[in-house]
C-alpha cells in the first residue's frame, strides 16, 4: 500500500509542477471525448456537434483550472510553497 501512495504522491507532484500542461491535456481529451460522444448521435448537424464538443471541453478546462488553483492555494497554506514566497509577503503585526 505504501508503494501506491508514493505513485500517487509522485503523480500529484508532477501535476503541481506542470499545471498548464495538465489542463491542456484535459482540454484535448475533453474535445476528443465529446466529439466521439456527439458523433454517435445521427440526428445532430456537424456544426452543432462541434459547438457541443467545444462547450464540454471548455467546462472541463474551467474545472481543471479551478482545481489547479485549489491545489496551489493548499500548497501555499500548508507550507510547501510558503517558504518560497515568504520574502514577498509582508509580516503580520
């Protein structure tokens, strides 16, 4: 079980270090998945399929960006990055 934790930890660290790459991959996979789903519906025009795919991918991207912001916030508050930015933050009185 400890081995699975290290894999999860290493994956989390990679995602934290490559946030924009992760969001871009999610966007591409969202577009591809939505195209595949919408293309199986024969009643829709191709233009509507493209619009739906873009909207689904956009929603997935916004969710991924919100998740990345939450991870960054939690890392900053937990102290993982607090020391890195400590010199830029004014001390509390």
